[in-house]
């Protein structure tokens, strides 16, 4: 399997933290040198491991923000 390269270009926020110290974070991440995307996923301390996550381009993030603003949260 090819190595996946990533760079966290902007740490936006920690959404939650588990008892084991993993954090669910919202970041802007450049995957394999591409344009950064919004990314929500679990991270081990010091970002040495990651869980599965969701990446969103700017248009998708704007739609999600609108949907959350319009919802009854």
C-alpha cells in the first residue's frame, strides 16, 4: 500500500476527547500535496495515528454549515 502523506495546514478545533486521549478534530489538511480540505477525524496523541474520517471541500463545508444553522440543534 502506498504511503499517504498529509500536512495539517490549520488546526481549527478539538470537538471531543476520549478516555484514551484520542481527540476528534476539525482541521484543514493537505493530502498528498493537494489543496487543503476540511477534515473531521479521530487522532491519537501527537497525531501519530488517525482513525477514519470525513473530508469536505469548501463547497461541501459551506453546505454543511448552512444545514446545521438551519437545523433545530
